[in-house]
């Protein structure tokens, strides 16, 4: 099973809402992630993407990339979202697509801080759609398991 499929399954098992939204990781590596979800289970009264779904899928996108970075580095950490702010710019009228990337420098600083202090933050920007129709700025915190 690929890393993307395995992580999608893990997220669906741990966060039932992700399964209901039909969240799926389409591409995953240390540099970037792309996810999607069909519009139909995430629709609002206007027939466009529901703001809560867009926010949730964007947060899951960043969380999944951080989780992958942590797993690939071999550290044992809990991951939480410390802060997230979304800006909605245009309606989402087709399937929801999110993307996010991290630089090698970001990852190295994140992992070094974790190894030194047992806690580290990674700040990511997640794009929703191709314009993007929305963008999420989020801070993820990894905390060493006791």
C-alpha cells in the first residue's frame, strides 16, 4: 500500500468526518502533498463548497504533510494544530483540491528544534483550488510523546 493510501486510511479511521467528506491524498512526498474531495458531500446551500469543509480539508492537508514528515524522520510525536486562519476568495464550484509544500530548510529547522527541545512548530500555507479560491495559514506543533 502506498504512503498516500495508508495515510488516507489512517486519517479516515481516526477522524470519521474525513471519511464522510471523502478526503483523499492524491500525492505525497516530503516536499509536497495534493489532496482532493468531491464537491457533492461538501456542498452548501448555494451549490458551492461549504466553508467548513474547505477549512477542514485544508487543515487535514497540512496535518497529513506534517505527519508524513514526522513519520519519515523516525521521531515519536503527537501533532496538533496550534493556529489556523483561512481566507476565502472565490466560491469552489468543482471538486475540492488542496495543495501544500514544505522546503528542505523548513523541515530541517522543524526537526532540529524537535530533537533539541522535544517540541517544534511548522508553519504551512495550504492552497484550496487553483486560483486559489481559499488559502489557509496554519501552525502545526509536534510534541514528543512521554
